[in-house]
C-alpha cells in the first residue's frame, strides 16, 4: 500500500476505535469557578500581593485575570500582561521558583503583573450561560481569542491601571495578538510594547511528531465528527487517541509526550516534573485544534474554515479570510524571541512571519531552546526574560 492509503486506513481505524469510547464527562477539566485558586496555590502571599479578577467577554466567557505585585518593590514600571499558550493556563508563568518564573521576576523588577487566562482553562471561571457540558462552551478557536479574549483582558487591565501595557505573549498567546492586531483591534492605544516568545502566525513547517501525525490521520476531523468537543491529554479518550497516533506512526511516545509535542527542550527541571504535571497540560477545544490543523494543511494564517457554504454565510466569501500581518501598523514596538529547536514555532515559519510584517521588529533566536524552555526553562530568566525587560526599558 502507498503511504496515503496506509494513513487513510489508520484514520478510519481511529474513527472506529474512538467511536467505541464513550465521551467521558467525568474526565472534564476541573474549572475553579471560585476566586481563590490561583493566588493561594501558586503565590507566596508574604512576598507578593495577589488579586483575582473576573473579566467578561462580549460572548459571555468569564476569564480569570490575576494581578501580582511584589511586597518589596513599588510597581512603578507600569502594567505587564502575560498571555499563555495552547494547552496551558496563566499558571505556567508561576510554575518555577520566584527567581526563574517570569511573573515573579517582573513583579520583583517593579511591574504590576497581570496574568491572562484563556476561556475554558483551569483558572478561568466558565461562562454566563454555558457549562462545560455544553457544546457552546467549546465552540471557539483562535478567532474568538483574537476578537474577544485579548481585547477584553487588555481593556480591563488598562482601565484598572490607566497606563499603557507591556505585553508578553507565548505561542498561541502571540498568535492571538497577531490576529487581533492584523484585524485592526485598537490595541496600540493601550499597549506600549509587545514581546512575542515562540512567535506563531504560520504553522505549516511544524515538525512536532504528535501534531503532524494527528493532522495526517485527520484526528481533528474525527473528534469533530464524533462530537467530542474538547481535547485533553488527561482524559481516557485523550490518552487513547495519543497512544493510537503513536502506534500507527510507529513512534515511541511513552513518557515522551512533551518533547514529541514541543521539540527537545534543553533546560527543564526534571525533578519538578510531577508538579508541572499536576496543572499542565490543560484542555482545549477540538475546534481550536482543528483550526490549527487547517492552518497546517493550507500554510495560511487565516480564520476558521467553515467550508464554502459556512464561509459564505459567515464571511461573505468561499474561503476563510487571511489575517493580514501587513495590516499591523508599522509604528508598533515589538520584539520577537524565537528558538532554533522549536518544533511548533519553527525557524522557517518564524521567518515567514517576519517577511509578512511591514516593520522590522527587534529579533533574536535562542540556539538551544525548544518550545517549552520559554516558560519553564530554568535559565529563561537570563536567556529570554532579561532581554524582554531591557527591550521594555529601552527608548
Ligand atoms: C528543580 O526542582 C526541584 C524540585 O522542585 C527544586 O528543589 C530545585 O531547586 C529545582 N532546581 C532549579 C535549578 O530550579
């Protein structure tokens, strides 16, 4: 058999295999839905002030936003806003020791640190009318993050602080900002500078073995066809899906899920693994993954493809419109920090992104880093965060 046929058969078997698993509500991610979780779990309140806020989006999601300041330092440098990536929550910024975690480092340096949490992640607060058992709760992708979550959180931070914001995004937290900016969301009036860690717009050169295999097997379409509205590595369905993908592609995934997703991270503290595993990886919507798979297949940075009929109704065109990076105003102040071993924000895709921008951002690439080193690397404080802070303070 040709490899296309092998893949088609493997995909069909996957469909059968998953359709026999009952979608398990018991494995749904735990949503805090209360105002204490984040600050009490992750923050030493003797050293930091930590406050919880709930920000409602125009489409009814209740996002968790936390504000951190150091008790030892006045927050004189203004607000910094941190936006996490796919399968993570805002807690990824406080996972390491204070000297290694970006949120604490910024607070110690005199920023008022605001931590964003995407809809449906662990430290958000749900929705005004949907529960996590409703399809509507999971009916979102990057488009909604760009249209609702990013503007809602930034406007909230600006309204509370009255000062322009220093934005630090990571992975999907950069892609959402690029999408929002290219659609003319009025963010430049409220954001002073952007730092994009592991910057993502295009994803078609991604080499992440699990991701590429999942796309080849049409796992995204299959999950949708089975009305499995969300995906998490923590559920039985999620684990069986990953096992199946690995077995079909002859990959040894046992214990290696993270590096097979992100590339070979150089600098993650293995002794801390159990602590990370308690909170990450978090659930995301199947639609969000499907949108990524569409972008991988087409090589475009565009809105969700609803098929020609759905696109016509929604967008007035047969194709889903592109996010036009060239529309981002050229007076924006932005730094991109990429990683050479990143299998998600790969060097060729980062280059493509740079080529599409109408301005020349400050740019650096870290040779030995892969995707996760940016958020939990033990030396990211020196390799990346110090660089971001000097960019913020530069004229
Ligand atoms: C690695 O994690 C362990 C367990 O949390 C911790 O005791 C140790 O200090 C960490 N090492 C570094 C370099 O952060």
